[in-house]
């Protein structure tokens, strides 16, 4: 795996997760994805599992957020 193709994802139902993204973006060689939809995050992981080095999530994401919902989407990708 190339050093520039490593992925870190952050999953949180709070849209303010962008602050975590900003804190991590200074780490060279990784791409950071933040998600507010845990289903979308899981789908992203399943497609890109070979590149993941870390997934950060909170333990109390509300159960109702697991429903497929078109209004939830990837918040940020760099």
C-alpha cells in the first residue's frame, strides 16, 4: 500500500466533526473522510477496506441514524 493511499475515517452524527478532520489533516500520507451516516461509512469501508488504517466512531450514535437516508452524506473528504 502506498503511503499516500491510507484512509482514516471519522463517523459521528454531529456535523461538527469537521473539527476532527482539521486536526488530523496535518498527518502526511493519509486521506481523511468524515461521515454523519454510519451506513454510508460502512459502505465506504467495504469498498476501500484495503486502504483503511483507522476508523474513529462514537459508541452512542442513535439507532435511528442507521436507517438508509438520502439526506445523510459524506461531510468532508480530503
